[in-house]
């Protein structure tokens, strides 16, 4: 009996037992890890199949993130696909749900930015503004949030607040002079107190020093103070807003001023309002002038498109701020020959 007890207390035997226990624990831990990974992969594949079918649920993202440690960036990537499909509500729900579980400050700020931009793209400007203001409370030097807030204030016609934001962006060593001039012009244009004459005078002072606002200024004058426009028509380069001049009503045109402007003479010969030219150096104008003189006139006209000088994207409608890169006053107008719109036939349909 004593011999048995001695054998049991042998250190070598105890070491063997310890090694065996470590092996068993390691084996079960490894096996459980493999099992958990297989389940996670299975759930992920199931999620992917559901996504391909367009049946993805927002809570699936957070479920995999919390339970199976799905990478944070993967969730954001999957959520971003909703944006590409224009499903803003689903993307918003994903970001809102994530915010309830993300603790890391950097990740939380990233989700907030994505949420704010999604609200912005979806047209929820007030909500987007609230999100970016929230970001700036704990990260006041967040340039992206400041720029987005500037654009939102502009779209909400809160131009004074937008100008305040430009000052904050300037502190980040960004040149905001052009933005300030642009916003000053918008403040004057939308001032409900000043008369159209007073606004015209104030805008003229800005325009003389900053020709970049000339289309903005010309558009205002052609709508509210045509007399001021024609009195100062020689100060403008009409090529920069030829579409406005092309669509101007016949009765709103001062032809005494037009005859003194070579470009306008060619433009209105091409349109058919004048008939005192046989040719134009502009190829498209030249074709229209020839067609107007033809015995059987063809229903042809001008079509316009606008190219952003900053990002080179082409847009069918003019905008003071490029919707793609958000640069201001960067659209250049390009004219093309197109088939005219037959109003008479259209009215009979």
C-alpha cells in the first residue's frame, strides 16, 4: 500500500497529468474556436446570399459585429452599398444601430460622419446639420464636418451662418476668400429689405472686384433689373452665360445694345431674332445661321451642358456649386446643336 502511495506522489506522474490536462484544455479551446469560426462563416455566407437577393436586414450587421467580431470596416462597406443603390433609409438605420454599440471615439466619429453625409444625400438637411454640429462639439477641427456644415447652411439659405463657418475653415489654413465673396453675393440677393435697385448697386461693387460672380449677378439682373443689365452689358462676358441670353424673351432684349456686341449679334442671328450675318466663326452658330436662311427651315436649336472646371464632370443643369465636388462657380457652359422642341405639335398631344 505504501508503495502505491509513493508511486502516485511521484513528480513525474504529476507532470504527466498536468501535460494531459493542458492538452485537453487546448484541444477543446481550439475545437471550440474552429466551431465558432465555422458558425460565423456560415452566418456571413448566409448574410451575403440574403444581401444579393436584396433582403438584407439592418440588425444582421450589428449581430455579426457583436457576436462574431465581424470587422468594423466590413460593416461600413456593406452598409455603403445601400447608398449606391439609393436606399438611404436602410443605410441610416445601420449607422444609427451601430452608434448604440460602438464605444471607440474614433469609430463613433466615423459613423457619425457617414450618418451625416447619408442624411445630406437623402435630402434630410436639418438632421444632417444636427449630426455635424454634434461632431464639431467634440472635434472642432474636423474639416469634413465644417465643409459639409457650410454647404448645408447654404442650402438652407442661412448664408450668415455659412459665412461664419468659412472663418472656422480659414483657421485650418484653407483659402476661403472666393467662398466669402460668393456668400456675400447670396446674402445681398436674398435680402428682403433692400430694393432691387439697391441690391443691384451692392452686387455691382462686388462684381467689379470679383468677376467670378458675374453669372450670379447677371441672372439676378435679368430676372429683377433688366434695365441695369443692359446699361452695363459691356462689363459682362456673355460667353459665360450664353444659355441665359439664348432663352431670354424677345421683348426683354435691348437690340440697340445687342448691335454693339459682336457675340450677341452672332447669337441672335443663330437664334433667328436677327438677320444681318451670313457666317459666324463659331461652327454651331454658323450652321444655325445657314439653316435660318434656308428656304425650308429645319427645326434646330441650341442645347447646353455645363462642365465643372474642378472635377470635369458634366451636368445638364447649371448650379453655382458643383453637386459632385462641391466647388463654387466652376461651371463652364458648352453649347451644342440639337433638334428643336416642336411646341405646336406637343400642345396637340
